[in-house]
């Protein structure tokens, strides 16, 4: 049963990646008053399959001065860490499958939030190793920027969840969703924590306006400048998989997961509710990319250290005081 659940969850989530890819191109096209892909498949829906297929069958190459095995391992690290985080995102409460009561999630560790942050930190090794092993100054600069972003934004992102953890008294994502079912969605009492977590999520996934690690106007392509073929496809897919994963974490922690306000839908609808909410945040990621210009590097660092970190600390402090007072 555990194996079957894992296969189904990974199949569903990995199929959200091409949906996010085609949505990115179609929605950006509409924002920029053009059609976007509209030739491959109905309404261009199969364009991501064509893109990935083209990249996978291209010749693999690498610079002669690169570190070969690290150059090959880096994209795999980015993919595997994003896939590992999917395992803790709950898609449903306990359901009965062929007489076995089980929840629709791969794992429910008691340290679920720490689990997600651990793999999020490991994911940056893929970017740093990819940039360093390429033996290219542009790639190296991109990887150093990625490392600086990790240090700057992961602290604020972690502190932004302290209020949620104190109110629930647990690090388990399933416990957090169940608390919201009997109380209120956390994006209301923890609004500032939600905003900080979401902004830091943009920086963690290297999405605009925080895509300084691959700034094409300055660094050609940043950490993936020297990558092509299937290895570039792995980095490309990992970015969108991370967008889906961060959207899943936002939905789970701040928007009640499978719960709907004032409604009690049947259990079989729970995964559909979670996926629809996730796709809503994927659309928001694309909307922000089409709207906001890329920040300067000093602006990116100042936002992380001078604004988000103090706000996250203040939010955790105020929440701690209120929890003690009202308990």
C-alpha cells in the first residue's frame, strides 16, 4: 500500500510539471499580448513534451576543463531533492483503500517542516556544484549568488513558520492541516508569516524577480550556462518541480490543505482540492514573473536581511506572546 501510494503521488505531481511549463509559456504570452505555443497538440498543450524530448535526445557535452562526475551529478541532486519533498505533502485525510485505512501522503514525519527545509538546503548543492564544476566564470558567479540567496532567505523563511509551529504545537504537516480544519486557515492569523514565506519561496526557487542566479542579462545563464541536452532538461524540470512543491507547502501550511471553509466535501475530493489550490499558486508564480522586473543584487540582499528577517523575528515574538497570554 505504501509503495502504491508513493507511485500514485509521484505520478500525479510529476505530471503537474509539464502543466506548469505550458502554463508558464501560455500565461506569459497572454500577459505580453501574444499567443504563446499553439502548434504542438491542441492549443499547444504538448509543447513541454516536445521541448523535453528534444533536449533528452540532444548530444551530451561538457567543457574540457570541467569536473566530469560533479558536472553530471549536480542536475540529479536538484531533481532528487525536489522529489523527496513531495513525499510529505498531504493530499487527503485518512481514506479507506481496499479495507486499509491510510492517508494520501508518502510520509508523515514528526519533523515534517524540518524535513522540507533539510532537502531545500541540499537542493542548493546542485546549483553550487553545477556552477563550480563547469569551470566557467559565469556559472561560478551564478552558483555563488545561489548560495548567498540560500543564506539570506532560508533564515527568514524558517522564522516565518515559527508562529504556525507554536500555535499547533507540532512540526507535522498533517497535524497543521487538521488544526486548520478545526480552527482557521493560517493565512489569516499568520498573514505576515505567509507573506514572508511566499516571498522567500520565490527566492528559494530562483524565480523572478529573484532569478539572480541565472540572470541572462549579466551571467548568460548562470549556474546552467554550460549545460545542454538532458542535463539542462533536468535543471529546467527541477525549477518547475520546486515551484509545484513550494506551492504545495503554502497550500498545506497556510491554506488548510484539503479543507474548504464552511464545506465538508467527500474524502475522494480532497486530492482535487489540494491540486487546484496548488495550481492557483503556480499561476501566481507566473503572474509575478510577468509583472515584476529582476531586482538588483544589492536590493535582493537588503530585502532578505533588512526587511524579511526582522519582520519574521517580530512575527514569531508577537505570536509567542499571544500564545502564552491566550493559553
